[in-house]
C-alpha cells in the first residue's frame, strides 16, 4: 500500500513541476506557433538564479520572485528583439531558439559550474508529514498544491479576464484581432515573457527535487515536449492531462522497470499519438 | 506571401546549383587529392567528417527543404544503421558489407514504420513526434546495456576491406569521397526528377497536389525512406571512421546539429547542406581550439544566421548578388 501512495505522490509532484513548465510552452505555441527549443533553458536559468539568490539572501521567496522576474525580462527581450522579426517562420525560429539554447547552456555552465546543485527548500517546508499512515516530505506535497494553484490561476486568467479573452482570440484568429485595433505584438511579447516566467517557476519549484546541472535544460525540455505532444499543442488543459500522465508513468515506470526509464514515458506517448495525432486535447 | 518565402519559392534549388555535377566532381577530386597529399591524419579525418555530415545533411534536406517536413529526429536513421551494422558485425560476425547492407535496410524499414505514425501529423506536430520517436531508440539503446553496451557504446568495428584494406586516413577519405559523390549525384538527380518537383509541390501547397491527384502520403513516405537510406549511409561511414558507435549517434543533439547545418546553408538546396556541414565541422574544431566557450560562439552564430540570413547562407549570398547587379544597371 505504501508503495502505491508514495509513488502516486511522487508522480503527482513531478507532474505539477512539468505542468508549470509545459503550460508556458503550450501557451506560447498556441498563440504564436513558436516551438521554443530554449524553453528548458528558461527552466535552468530560473533554478540557478533562485539558487544564487537564496544562498545570498536566505529567502526562498526572494529567490522565486527574482528568478521569475529576471527570466520574464529576458524572455520579453528575446521576443521583442529577435523572435518578432521571424513571426510565422518556423524554421528560422527553430534555428534561433536552438542557438539560444546553446548560448544559455554555456553561460549557465560558466557561471554556475558543472556540478549538480539542489536548490534549497524553504525552511517552513522542510521535514516530513504523515499521509494515510505513510511518512512523506512536506515540500513535495506543497508542490502538488502549488501546481494546482497555478492551474486554477491560469484557468481564471484565460477564461475570466479581458487579457485572457484577447489571448484566446489571438489563438483563434490573429488577423481579426489585429484588424480590431488590438495591439497584438504587445500581447505576443507579454505571452512569451509569461511563458518564460512559468518555465522559471518550474525551475524554482523543481530545483529542490530534481536539481540543477548542465543538461537539465535538455532533459526537462524533452519531458515538456512529451507532455505537450500528448496533451495537444496549444491547450493548457491538455498540458495538465499530459503532465499527469507523464509524471505518473515516469514514476511507476522507474519503480517497475528501472532500466527502461525514458522508454516507459515515450511509449504511452506514441500510443496516444497513434490514436489521436493532435494529442488528448489538441485541436485538429 | 512574404518576400523571403517568395524568394525561396522562386529560386530555391536552382541558381547556385547549376554549376553542374562535373565541376562539382572536379573540385571534389582536387580537394581530396590535395588533402591526402598535404594534410596530416587529423585534418584528413576532419575533411572525412565533413563529407559524412554533408551526406547526412543532404538527406535531411530532402525532408526539410524539399518536402517541407521539419524532422527533428533524423539521427534515428543515422544511429539505427550504425548500431544495426555494428551489432551484426560484432555479435553475428557477419562480413562488413553484408552487415552494412542489412543496416541500411534497418534504417529504411525503421523510416517506414516511424512514418506510418509521424505522417499522420504535420508541421509542429511532425517535428515533435519525430523527436520523440528518435528518443525511443535512444532510450532503448541506453537502457538495453547487455546488447548495446549502454552509454559505453560498441567499440571495435574494423574498417571494411575493399580489395585493399581501407585503414589509412588517406585511403579512407578517398573511399568516403566516392560514396559522397555517388550519394550527391543520386540525390541531385532525384530532386530534379518529376518526383523531386512533386515534393516541392507538396511543400508549397499540399492541398493542391492532392486535388491534382497526387498521393501525397505515398510521396512523403517514399522520400522519408530515401532520406533514411542516405542518413544510414552517413551513419555507417561514421561508425567506420571512429570504429565505434555510441548513443550520441541517436541523440537529439545530433538531430539538432544536422538540422542546423541544413538551415544555415539554405534549406532546399543540396549545396547549402554541404556548405552547412563543412561550416559546422570547421566552426566546431576551429573555435574549440581557440576558446572553451565554443558552445557560446556556435550558438551565437546560429542566432545571427536566424536574424540576418533566415533563409540560409546561400539564399543570402544570392540576394546580395542580385541586388548589387540591380544597382549597377
């Protein structure tokens, strides 16, 4: 019994980190058709910046806020100065974001070195609690809560605010939104920055669990790609479903078939795509 | 249509490539002879690497540039052929040429199976699913340690014998150059055949091609298998160059690298892929001998290309030539 509880909770906490990360990727794609290869780099930067700020200030919250704001600014700059010039040109966009992936990976390696480092947990969330008679780390439970919180917040933002309505309109018919005199380039920049911020948040939340190391950007971006492909590109609901599937399968897969770790994640994805090529919640 | 797309649509594949296969062959022969005669073994191997990557990049260009299928999993066929060949040669002790032929068959069959799935999708989805499928192979190879050696890979595959032993760096380069020449000629002929024009039609307007009665799906499947074949050729040459194959041969990093070669050179021109491959090997080796920050430099080059020559170096050069000619008139 404790096997099921622990692995389900582990799976859920991983799923929530993945959700926060993938939500940014899928929103940016849904609005701008950009597959951001450097999305994992934003995750890595978020984790590393938080790490340094926490080490300097001792405050997890300060680290979280600094990391998200810094990466959002970086994202806004990248979108304004670079990606905006390549609107709707998929191949140059891939070239650009792959280039950024290399650059950020190298800068991160230069600044933070090659060793794996765990982002410190907030002091309040240290220790363990008892769930259904099983001892379990508080921090992981907090992550599950945090992920659900972000999910609700995103839903409210997209479905219940004017900005959200504009974003949804932009996803459906960009030309029409433009014609109505709405400043869509501003929405694009904002959304790209927001997506980058979500990736950074994923890095800060996931940092204490997964650690930050050279190559973490690639590793986690791959899982995020699996998530959004399973869920359907452009759909936040899909990203949520996909994250749950990938998080749980990854954990139980690792428990049952330890030598086939990544394989167990990708096979369900291939099956989903064989049945529904646009993903669980994707539009045709 | 935006001007870049128009420029690409109107002139892609022609223009700079017209300097006939004969001239290209002559240049190749001279370069190879000069390298073999004057350069030490290390540089000779670099040139060999360039030619191998060039075959690999051209094969991807058939998909990305000519058919409009943005694959980010092309290393699957490169690695599949290399691993199959190595396993057959090592575990079953098959002669190299037989193992290589079966390895190529594996790559083509792999492409057939993968594309049954991948071709259900298009554009961004195609990119994602090709990436994921190649990752299936990668993770299989990394985890199935008993057979594939896991992260350690498979060392100890001797270079083949072809009348004489192809052991020395110089002899090996001559052999690779021959394979390169034949591969280039075959692909060059292919993109100039009615089949090649149908591929370009699919890239420009898939719906219209369907309406014209083309079985688009079959064309895509076929070109995927051709591309996998040549990716496999490159993979096997690479295996023999290093007498080794490891999981890197199936990695996303390699898929991304080869995609970057195609894009930097100019997608939709085979010659651009050759340029991209040469530039990549040069850049990697020259910059890494200057500075430890070579990843940064390489990344910056890609960013600059994306911003200032988004259609690739060749198209950029052609546009400059055209506009300077326009001014002088």
